[in-house]
C-alpha cells in the first residue's frame, strides 16, 4: 500500500498525462490503451480547458535547464519565430519566486512551456504544484505544456519539436 504523498504524486502524474493527451487530441487513444474506451465521450469538446489568448502573445519557458537560453533562442530563430515573444526563467532558484500570477488572465501570454521546477513556489495556491494550479480548467492561465515524456526535461530536441507542433497546429 502506498503512502498518501506518493499516491498523490501518482494521481498528479496521471492527471497531467490525461490533460496533455486531451490538449493534443490524443485522449481517445490514451483511454483505449488503458482499456477505458467506455469513458470516451461521443460529444465533441466545445471549449478549451485553458484561457484563450492572443495568437501573437508571449511564450514563457519556465524550468531548470542544462540547455542555455541562447541555444533555445537559436531554435526559435531557425523556426522563424520572433525572439522577443519569448520569456525564459531557467534558473531553479529563480523559479521559486517567479511571479506566476502575471500569466493569469492576461491575453498577452499565449503559451507556458514548463520543465523541472520546485513543487513549492509562490504560484501554487492550494494545488500540489504550480503546474497543477496552472492546468486547472477555468483558472485563467494560458495553455500549459509540460516538456518531457516520463519526467520533465528541457532539451533542444523536445523544445524544437514542441514549437514545430504548435506552429503546425497554427497555435503560435
């Protein structure tokens, strides 16, 4: 039997995977892979689970990274995106005091890309983590995307792949 803290971590991780699959239009296949196809709602979703913002709004990257900001900006430039749209907070200690509330209910922020960060930051509210807080529906945050598959990680490859996907979907 798991202790309640570990169980809560697992629930948060599963919830994040479900939320990401939903945003990427892959929820049906995820539920089918878990043998839960009976939960698939035949009615199409009519509203986003995040606060919709200006298409040309800022893109924020928050999370500890071994990749340098200049390297990430090189990827941005190679994809033809305006580097002035991007804000970075890649220092673990700076993340603890980052003003997450500035992203809430502000149409000038389009996307929040998150990597590894402390669970305890100034923006977590009553949630287990700040990421969970920002992912809550109708909470006024722009679209949030976690970087990494099994664990959060900012790499050149996954950063580029994410931006290319958002461009292909005409989101950014």
